[in-house]
C-alpha cells in the first residue's frame, strides 16, 4: 500500500496557477495507482487549461485502456492526451502554442514506472540520499549531458527555462519511460520546476527525509520554495512506499 499527498501553490510572482496535480492510491483502470504533475505553458488562460486538460485526458485514457502492461498503458494515455491537446490548440486561436510538461508515476509492488516529457521531475528519496529518476528535456539539461555545462552552471543559466519537449506542441509526442525498482520506506517526489529551481536537491532530501507526515513535508517544500523567491507556480506530489 502507498500513501500520497498532492498540492500546488501559485508562488509569489505569478497571477495564475498553471501547475496541475493528480494522485490516486487506488487503482486507475489497470494501473494499481497513478501520480501526475503537469506544468502548463502558453499565454492568457492557455497554460492552466493545457495542464488540467492533459492530466484529465491521461486519466481518462488509462481508465479505458484494456492493456495490462503499465508501459503500454502509460504510453498510449500520454500520446492520446498529446493528440487531444494538439487538436485543441490547432482549432482555437486563443490556445495556439499552448503545451504542458508531464511527469507520471505508477508503482506495482517493487516495480515502478515513470513517464516524462519536459522538465517536471521525479526524485527518489531513500536511505542513500536523493536521486533524480526522470531526465529533463531542456536546453541546459542537454548541455549538461554533453559535458558542456556543469549541473551548478545549469542551475543559474539564463536559458534554464527553455524546454525542448512538451505535450501538445506537435501531433506526436516523444515520451521517455523510466522503469525502476521501488523499495519499501522510500519516498518519491514529483514536482514542477517551480520547486526544483527554488530548492536545491540536498535541501529537498533533508526536508523529505525528516520523518514527518507527507502532508507536513509538502507544506514545508512549498514554504521553502516561496522563501527562496517563489518565482513560479509550485507543484508537489509525494508518494511513500509502505
């Protein structure tokens, strides 16, 4: 059994919240559980619609999917959400250019699977420390992977918010899957860059491993991001493997 908490905060600088979260500890279709963070982009109301709509469509597709394999269920669901979002953006001028990041997690026993597009993240927090499981689809992350930037330089790079992949931008989405082993007692964090840009990994680890209830930890993470500037919306989903 797993417990989870999901919360978002507008931050200190934005007038609108374009982050959207979803968490179900109960089965969703043929998945034993499902956790999602989406960070929308686009002018006016397009960004908040993109994140909400994408999550809604993923959940809808997961519920309908007859497949039993988590990897196929998640891939099909995210591709379906992408296509629906793309069609909406093409048909209505006000929504042209809208898109969203999306990171999702499902845990079945010791086998876990994450799916990612964009720069929202999935972290694992264990007795060993913190590690990022997802890979960012961003300009600076690609430069780090090529060895042209250090992770420290990437954190303060002026182009750190430029993402190279998103849902809804093209007719077909390029999605990454991350299968991994989930251990009892571990905690998992899905978050938007409004948290990861504001709070360093070592501090995320300290707060999440503090032994407090998930709801209290989530509140502390949002408080810390806002204390450090709160320049963006903040999305947090915390999952504990019990």
